[in-house]
C-alpha cells in the first residue's frame, strides 16, 4: 500500500472521525433505532478484518464497523477505491465481500445458524471513491446482470452508496468546521490549489477549530501532507519526516510550506543554471573563443572548457 492508501485507511479506522463520517454522509440511511446525533466513538466498533484479496490491495482497501445502540446492530462496510480509473466490477466485488462477511457470521454461530430465529445482520455497503474521473458505475447490482429485469425478483439486487470527493467544492467540504473537513479537503483530487495554497487554506481553517478538533487533525495530517508534497515533487527526507511526526498541525503546515517554497526556488535557480549552460554550448558550437564565451556568460574559463567537452 502506498502513502495515499495508508492515509485513507488510517483516517476511516479512527472511531472519532468515523462518527463524523456517519453524521455527514450516512445520516439518512441509518435506521431510526440509531440516533446519529447522540452517537459516540464508544458506540462504533471496528472489526479487525479485510475482505480485499492480495491482488487488489494496491487499488482498494476497506473498513468494517459494527454500530450497536440498544437492540439495534448495524454493520457499515466501506470499500475505498484508490485508483483514478472507474471499476465496473464494483457491484459484484461488493456482493462478494458482503457474502464473505455473512459466511463468517454463519460460521461463528455454528449450529445455531440453522435455526429459524437466526438472522444475518444488515450491512450498509458504501463506496468511497477518491479518483479524479467521474464515477459512472450503476449503484444497483442488478444492472451488472444481463437481462436481469426479465427475470423479475429472481435475481438478487442491492444498492450501494457512493461518496465521491470530486463532486464537492473546497467550500462545501470545509463548510463544517471539524477535522474530517480538513482531511477530506486535502484528499479531494479535484481541488485547484497547489500544495502551498492548500496548506495555507488548512492553516486558516484550523484557527476556527476547537482544541479537540485541532488535535484530531494533527493525528492524520502528516500522511496527507506527504502525499501532496510528493505529488508536486517535494521529497520527504528523514529530518522533515521527523518534524511532521512531532509537531502540531499549524507548525507542521508552516514548516512544509517553507520547505515547498525553498524547493521551488531551488528548482527555478537550477533551471536558470541549466539554461546558461545551454547558451555556453551553443556559443561554442558557433566557434566562439572560450575567453569570449566566458566574458559573455559570466562562467569561469575552466567551467567553459568543461562544458565544451559536453558538446563533443
């Protein structure tokens, strides 16, 4: 798994953030027995299991939560699609993962699973898509079965929920002042801001958060900053990685902005230097004397001689 996969996996594996995720995206899909407003991290239990086969682990990850309030027991299964390409097998993959989960329930119940009163627990399937392309896969399993509607109710069917960040603007994502908003803004593949602008926006956003939300943001910010920085060519060395691990969010962002601007300046200077070297070579190719090339370009004669070997 790459940095991006790990960051998303870690984010949705945090019970505090998952409660916010439920309130923001799944509220209308939860049964009446579960009061979303009073839901706490102690009410959600993450199952330590994955249904993703090894050959798909680079493009997908998943989390499974059990939510229990009184007699209500609901499972939420979130499949995270990391690739930009649209996966048209998604309805089938979801069904196969859900069946794997129910098989575990049956095996755990043993002989009791054969009794009339044994019931499989409900599972709410969710696809969290973080790619840049528009998601065009039907949310209905029946649409993946040829001529399924000709067979009436004899073909199984279900609908999954799709959450795609690319459909949200930065303002929409950040409209709710909490850690989840900050993380989803950074994860949004369609945001127009570069790293420096995004970091500055998050710094300003953090000032309006409570200490609890700032601390929660800090816990997950490091992974996303590394992803964004490396996407723009800023490599993370050990010193910078240590800073990201130890500092608070605001300090972390400020330091990364400083490193980003420094890298950009050095890149421009390196580009200018390479441009001057190309001019030296072109002048030498025209037969101009080394001393004259040195005078025109400002390079020392020894450097010009060195560059003259490059043109040979």
